[in-house]
């Protein structure tokens, strides 16, 4: 009987040790990821359906930090054709991909070098696609228990493919740019996180398109792995077609699942 009790005790200790090691192993995982999804349906005088989806992946190991962000927005609206029949057509569609890798120069220093690549396809803008690549220097300007501010700047190269019109063929413009971006994060309380992102891609050459983006978001934790996120995004292009707006805004409310 005594041997059985000892064996049972050793078994419990082994299970507890294994569980603790599993927790430690999980805590050491260099990967973090989240996926978000928002749906909006309208009925009545007008009918429309909006879908917003996103995926974020981060990998941190020693001095390296890499991020990948994917975003998709699709809007379908009901419109009447020449025969008086209603049909759902795509009235807005955009997807973007942004990847960046940072390398910290010294563990005791907040300075880093970075490489950034981005691509955007906006079906209803003046551009068939917009892409850029940039590399340079960055720094974590301050860090507290609740807030951080990272900013970087560097030279780059961008490529804008202008959409063909009734009078003009498709055109590709390439230019040297200076890219600057800043990310401010603040944990307002245990459940609420505030983020402010600013990105500028400035083209020094006269007549070339420069882009500016500002994205503000507030995330509220519902449960351990699920958050409710409200975001406002401003996109500004300096050079667009006469029938297009320089400034485009996007307001969204989505559910975010972290894993």
C-alpha cells in the first residue's frame, strides 16, 4: 500500500512538472498572432454588406523582431440596373500587406535598423496598385510600464501603377521616397489598449505622389483571447485623378481573436 502511495505521489509530481514545463515552453514561444473580423449588413431603403478582415503575426527572438499585417475590406451594395432590377455589386474592395523586420543594434540600446515592404491593391482608387520598400534607422524613444513609442526613418523606393481611364492608358510611376513612421501604444487599464500609428512616404520629386496614413484604434478585452476593436484610418494621397478624393477614411468595429 505504501509503495502505491509513493508511486501515485511521484506520478502527480511528474504530471505537475510536465504541466509547468509546458507552460514555460508556451510562454517562450517567439510567435504571437491575432485575427480580426467585422461584418455589417444594412437592409431597408438601401441594402449593403461590408466585410473587414485582418491578420497580424509577430516573431521576436533575441535581437530580431518581425511583423506581418494583412488587411482586407470588401463592400457590396445593392444597385438598380437599366431594367429596374436590383443587384449586389462590389462598390469597394481593398487589401494590403505590410511586413517589417527590426534588428536591435545592442541589447542595452533602444536603437535598431529596419527593413519594410508594403503592397496595396485598392479596386476603386486612382491606382491599380501601390508598393514600396524602405530601410533605415529606428529607436524606441521611451518605454514605461504602460506605454511605448517607436519611430523610424529611412530612404526607400515606391512604385505606383495608375489605373487606365477612358482617355489615358495604364501608367507606372516609380520614385525615391523618404519613409517615416511612428507607433505609440498605451495600456489604459487592464482591459483597454490604445494604439496610434503614423506613416509618411514622402517623394521629394515635384509632381510625384506622396502618401500619408494615420490609424487610431482602441481595443477592449472581452475575455482572455477575444477583444472588441474600434479603429479609424485616414489615407491621404497628394496626386489623384480629378474625380477622386485625396483623403479617404475608414471606420471599423471588429472582433479580434489572439492566439
